[in-house]
């Protein structure tokens, strides 16, 4: 079995108004057209992208930045594995996070709450570390 990764950093769009602090804490890190690595280092994000590529999901450029194309690829993978039933839009919202958590639950016991909290990010990073050989 091959294992995928996630942990996030979010860059805001240049003209997007910042979300209220309460919304950020409630929803975790959610991104529309930004890079959302969910706590993964750039190297771990490359491992995830190489894994998606090797599985046939076309994540776009392997650059260590999980943007819209990488997340669309991840959503297609999640959908094919029965973890996701929303639209393939590349948006890292609660349903995408839940799908990631369901996938990670093949190894760990995570709450499936749609929030990219510290445990989800840590487990995603560990999962990504398992994928290093996809980039060799």
C-alpha cells in the first residue's frame, strides 16, 4: 500500500480580505486559489505530488506547492477510494479535509471532523514521509 501526505500553509490571495479570526479557528486552514500544504514541508509536498502522479492523478508541476491542480488530483484519488463525494474543485475545504482524514485512518485513528488541526497535519506529514520513493 502506498501512503499520501498533508499539512498546511496558506498564502492569501493578494486582494482577498482576511477572514475573521473566529472563522479561521473554526474551519482550520481552508484555501481557494492559494497554496495549501497543510503543514507539509516543500519536500514532503513533492513526495505527495509524486505519489499522485504515479497513481495517475495528474497533480501538475512537481514543485512542493500544493495548489489547485494538486488538490484536484487528491480529490480524484479520495473520490476513487470512496472517501470523497463532493465536487472536484481543488478547494481545500472541510469535505477535502474529511476525505484526507478518512484516508489517513487506514493507519491512524483520527477524528473525521473536517478541521486541519495539529494531529491531522502531523499524520499527513508522516504519511508524506512514507512516499519519498515516488520521487526517486
